[in-house]
C-alpha cells in the first residue's frame, strides 16, 4: 500500500510576528490618528488597543475634532 502525498508533507508552523514589525505598525497607527486631527500628546499616552478602536471608525474622529 502506497502512502499518498498528503501524508508525506511535513507540518510547518507559521512564523511569528517580530517585535520590530509590531512597533512599526503601532507607530504607523499613531501617525494615522495624528493625521486625522487628534492631539499628538494625547495619542502618545494612549494604549495600542485604544488606538486600534479609534482607527476602526475614522469618520467619528474627524467629526469630533471639527
């Protein structure tokens, strides 16, 4: 009985995201909030989760700042 190809494949794990890439993403997200009109000092004090929740709905940010 022959082993089929799907049983001969090695199991690969996905590479984890690196720390430098994570910091780059977070800084880009903060720059986006500043570009939308938020105060830069206020954005720097925010947690990464807060930044993400604000970026989900950018129209609300623009309407609040106007």
